[in-house]
C-alpha cells in the first residue's frame, strides 16, 4: 500500500499522495531507467508460485504491533536545499490486514479487502515549516503548521508482489489544500526473512496546496527581492522510495528507507525553489523495531 511517510510526504508527501498527472511520467528518464532495473524482479513476481493458503489465512486473522525509535534526515522545508536531522518514533499496528496505523503509512482502512481489489479510507499528516526550519529565510517567508488529511484510495494487486493505486486526500484544518497520487509498489525477491520493496509515485496538488507551499505573496516577494508568484494546481513531483527490513532476532529488526523526489511543474518554477531551494528532495530514515 502506498506510503505517506515523512519520507514521501514532501513529494506529496505522508505525498498528491490525490489523482495526479500520470502522463508526465512517460517521458521521465529516471522512471524509464528504474523500470529497466526492476524488470527482472517484476517478471519474477508475475511468475512466482502461489503462497500457501494457510499462511494467508494466518496473516489475515492476526494483529501485529511493532514499535521502535529511529532517526530521519529530510529537507528543512518542502523545496529546501538544506536538511535537518531529528529522532522519530516508529509505530505500526495492523489489524486483520484491513486496518493499519503507522508513523510511515498513516491510517488506512480497507473496506473492499478482496483478492485483488483494495480500497477505503486514509488519514495522513503533512509537515509544515517552522522559523527554525527556514533558517536565513525566517521572518521573510511565512511559517506553516502541520496539517491532517482525510481521503480515500483504490488499489489493485496484480500479484502478491505487485500493486498499483490512486489516492486522494484533503486537509481537514481549513487550508483548502487537496492532494492526489498515482503509485505502484513492487516487493522485491529477498533471502530469508528480509523484506524490501520499491515504490514509484506521481503527485499533484490543487491550487490552494500549491500556493500554500510554493506561492509568494507581494509582501514576501518584496522581502525576498523576487516577483510575486501565484501558481495554479497541477502535477508537482515524481518520487521513488526504497524500503528494507532486516530481522535481527525473532522479534527485532532494523528498518531503512530512502526516498528521492523531483519537483516538477509549478512547484519547480517557484522562486522559493529556484532561488533558495532545490528541485531534488531526499529523505533517509533508519529505525530499530520490536514487534509483538
């Protein structure tokens, strides 16, 4: 299922994350290269034998709780060239493969719960930006508070390893911002109990969200020495995320994730990004986990 973690929400982004412009993906070189690299794993997932039905039944009838602590390095603000490093808690509760609450994926409730089709409600958090995050830009551009989003998703599992979906979310704190994503996830072959996967995501924002993060008011433009900028909604980023979990013992393990995203469209053209930030956004997280 699509992740909206702190690693990905800048691309959103916990990324969109809303239906976004997928046509822009077909001419993106990085995604063509990723497809070539992943083709052997994709073929393997499509031809793999079916899992033991008893294993599936056991998985769907249990509740799994995992907790831990980690450290994350992420852009100081959405579009920034600088980074910040901070400790992060890790929590992942999965109930009967239908309800999941985690610090990496947010909240998802699967009402369809079919063999191939999944869909229902989602809840996520998107980070804002504080004066400390802004550094030398503090008092020149406005700060933003963190916001909660609620929305819906639909996902289709081609195999146990390959899935794709759409997601739409809207801020519930009065900003008017909405996000949409189209994504695909592939679980890669791995030895033993190691689990790893790669996700590709295209994200978009409506006008309110685009202006919230990338707009420049006349007063702000005067303080920065740039022209005012009032973008419309549209496609704003492409991202790729790699995640791996390595067991250390029966109930402990190490989780690592790295996310790379590229701002596109109106987001990339913002004076905040062109003059004071970067189109390339990178996030890395490492956590130690205990499951029950």
